[in-house]
């Protein structure tokens, strides 16, 4: 295990930035720390780097306690969202600076800088100064500097934040393969959930300075630990409806707008609790006529969103539900009316007071 954070706590005067955070990153693994602005993500990364000290906890690299060691002594690679390139150096010299700090030979420097330059598609601009580079080229130069010394641990602080949308999309596709080639343990910070989903082997969701959930991208999307976690993933956002589950033979049912809907098996322990139903928009299918597990709705609006069409619907009691379907697909709906149906297995149930997800239990 290359990087381990154990019980990390850091406060700035009375403001607790991170509190009792434990996280590990294995060799060759990309762990993305995701969360809204101000939740302590960058503070945690800087603690791992040795830029900030800790009030409590340990930082270990390959099992060695480096908590009190300087950034240079930790042997890490790091790239920042503002690129942090030396303006008086060419791109070549910026990249080479990481190797010169480790007393590499001129031949080794030339070979490694040119190799990483080709990999990151900046070999044709290595003679240019930062002022002559586009933001995308600056970002790749900063990444090349972080990678060229082949660090065992790589820390990336929202490196795609200051590049345009097209390049950000391209780098989401390219970056995992580039990082995997070096085999480093990668701790990556972002406040973009799509970036977290695309890049991470695991996502560590940081909320209010604490870890809210650590899981693979698909698991954190499909089985969020809480309502708060569920809201942060998905565009359009998850549908949330206050419900009171009741027993229905071996299964559990709820009522929306006086329509009884089945939640399936494994949730009998939710009966009698005040709950919140969560259903992703893509799990709701619209039909022209009644279907199993459906309720009548009125179509309020439709809008395209990337490759999807998002449909806003309203039930008889005023409850709004979002449905999404692939662009180009169509359902003939009479007078703006439809039936919204969902598979019971796609339903999530949360405790209303705590917000925690109630897990389904095997029969």
C-alpha cells in the first residue's frame, strides 16, 4: 500500500478543515477525493504532500511514517490547478526541474523529458515558455513535471479545472491510461462529479471535512450512503419523495398521489419509518398507458441535455418527477399525459431524519 492517511485532523484556528479522515491508495490505483468547494479536499492533499502539518493522525508512504517529513523528503509528484510553472523557464526546463532536483544526469534528463513529452503530446512545444503555451499545454506540462521522475505517489489538485470543456473531456478519456502506465498511487482532487466518475478506481466523498463514503464509481452512484451523497451524483439530479412504507404481503409498498407503488423485497425493516424515496431519472420510463408500478403524471416540460432528453412531470398531488430518455426516442402521449413507471429494484429508500440509506436485506 503506497499511501495511507490515518485519522487525519487539521484545524485553522476554530475552523476544522478535515476531521478523523482515513484513506488508503494502493500502487497503481487512482483514488479521487470528490466534494463541493470548501469541504477540505485541497487541505487533505496538502497534508499528504507535507505542505500542511497535522493536528492529529499519520501519513504513511509504503508503510513508513512521513508525517513530520518535508515535501522534498517524501519523494512525491504533484500538479496544481493553477499549473505553477516557472515563467522564466521553457516547458522542457519546467519538466526537467523535477529530475535536476534529484541530481539526474543530462542524458537521463533529456531522454525522460522527451519521452514524457511525447506521451503527453507536448514534445513539439518543449522549447516554448509558459506565456507561449495554451492552458491545455500548460496543464500537460505541469502533469509531465509531476510524472517525469516516476514518483511512487502522485498528488493531483484539480488539474483540469482551468482548461476548456473540450480539452477537459478529452483528458478524462486519456488521463487514466497515462497514469496507469507509471504505476503510481494517485490521489486526485476534484469538485466535478463527472471527472470523479471517469477517473477514479474509487471515489472518496468528502463532506464537511469527513469521509461520507468510499466506493467504486458505479457503487457510489447506484448505492449512495445517504441522500446528501445521492444528490451530488447525476445530471439531472435524483428524484426524492417523502414516503411512508407499508407492508404488502412479502414486499413493501408506498403511495404517491394516492397511487400504490411496489418497492419489492428486502425492505420490511423500513415499514413504520418516515422515509425518502430516491429514483434516478433514467430509471423512470414514460408510457402512453398504465403499466405495472406506474402512476399517472402530466408532462410539464421537455428539454435536451447532452445525449438525453429530460422530461419534467407532475403527479396529481403536485409532486414533480424528472425522467430522462435517450434523445430521439419518443412516446406518443395524449394531451400531455403519461404514466411514469420504475423497476422496484431501482428504488432507493433513505431514513428521512438521518438521510442514511436503508439497505435491502436478503430474504
